[in-house]
């Protein structure tokens, strides 16, 4: 055997060194080829068109059961290979545009996979009604506080907006001093509707209208005393007492107690703390949870209002966004939740009516 094939370097046989060097060269070559041939995904959107007039609200298209819907993209390259997934258990379709008919109500996440690696999706809602819907959802304010406050009580205002400088004021009460912290406390001395104004970094202005009510209005008033007759005043003549009227004989059935009205059932919402809900949302990112797992927590289910990265959206659209991974060169990284806060509806069993979340 040739001496070069039996020589040992650093205690390792020469042939082992040759294998290591060969594998390293092959890996470097493959990585270089991948870097040279890598083409980033082109940003595009999915559009959906039905046979009837519709409106788009809360980032979700609304269509009807058994209606033919045409899906297409904003891509201008007709040579792209597009595969459609309609999220209803039916087979996938290929082409620049595709049509689909849904037979059941619900929310569906329609996905378009371009050239086997670039993914985009939209959320649609299928309803049974054949009347065009108009959903006018108010913009979500980052000011967090109670909507109704009693006069004389200290009202606390917080915000989900992030900035370096804050300035709180009451538009209708300039006599109240402004406050320059991320949370503010005001005492309202009169009733009515007032506008809370928050200015962040001197360039972002948010407003919220609250109602101030009289906290003592619910107290029952003491009964008035009878008038006092002066000692020397002549007696006031009194009318004779009226004779009792004869009542007709009562039917024994009239004395039977009326059946008590059954109280309306109230839905029992799961009272999960914020950390537990945040953990479930992380499960959406990991693919272990879906929108239906939140039905007993969120007041409006998939349509619950969400302020995601200071942008208004819905819970369904948020789940769609969290399930998509970020492209970092050739590595796809999962989304990460940085902050999470919920606002509950005290008049509806403390269900979650608004979610504030920041992620990257």
C-alpha cells in the first residue's frame, strides 16, 4: 500500500480526511448554487369575484352558499405555475384563475402557491343569506378604558400604542391639565359625553368618546313627609271615606299563581387569563390550534376585532398572518408574539371583544 494512503494526520487516518474534505467541497458547491439560483418571491395579492354584489369588511370577502366565485392573482407573469387550495376539502386546482362553489357556511382560507414555494392567501366568509350585507365596523382605538364612567370617580386610561412621548387631554374640558405618561388618570366632575385625546410622538393622534353618568342617580330618594298642619289653624274638613265596591265572585282559577317566565339562557364563556390565551395563539403559529378553538373565548368568533401591529383587522385574518412564516434568505422562520392584551365585554359574560397584539 502506498505510504500516503496509510499516513495519519492528527490521529485520524488519511482516508477519513479525504472524505471530510470531499463532503465540505460538495456542501460549499451546493450552497453556492442555491445562492446563485435563488429568486425572491414577488409580492402579489389574491382577488375574489362573485356573481352578486358584495362588500369587503374586516379583511374578509363575503359570498353566498352555492355561488360561483372566481379567484385570481395580481401577477402579470402568465408563465407562473399557480396551485389553488380552497380549504373546503375539495381537490386543488391549477391555473392563473380558478372558480369554486361552496356548499356550506363558514370562514375559509383560500391559498395560492406560486411555482411551488411562494404562498399567499385570503380569508372569505360564506353565508346562507342572499341579501347583500353591509358591515360597518368602527376603527379600533388604541385607548383602553371603560366606556361608561361615574362622575367623581377616578378614570384610568391606558394605551397599546408605542412611542417615546405621550400627551393625554380631554377635548371638552381644557381646564384639566394634560398628562405626559403612557397612562393617565382623570376625574370628571360633570356628566355627558367627553372625547379623550391621546397624542403619541407629536404626530399620531387617537380619540375615544366616553360617557360620564351621575353615580348617585341610582340611589332611591327618601319618601316625602306629609305636610305639617299649624296648631292654630282650623281643622281641614275631610271627605267621607268611599264605600267599598262590591266585587264580582272570583273564579278560583284566577288565584292560581302564574307560571314564572323562564330566564333566557346566557352563554358561558371560558374565563381564560391573558397568558393562557396567548399560549393558544402561539399554538396557531405552531399549527396546533385553529380558529374554532377560540369560539368559547371570543365574543364574535373569527370576526372579533384585533389591533395587530397598530393596524385594525379581524381574528381570522390575524391567524392567517401568523401561520405564514417569514422568508429570511432561504430559511423560513416562524412568527413570534412580542406583546398581547385583551379587552373583555363585562355586559356579555366577560368574553373577549378586542385583542391587541404585536408580532414580528
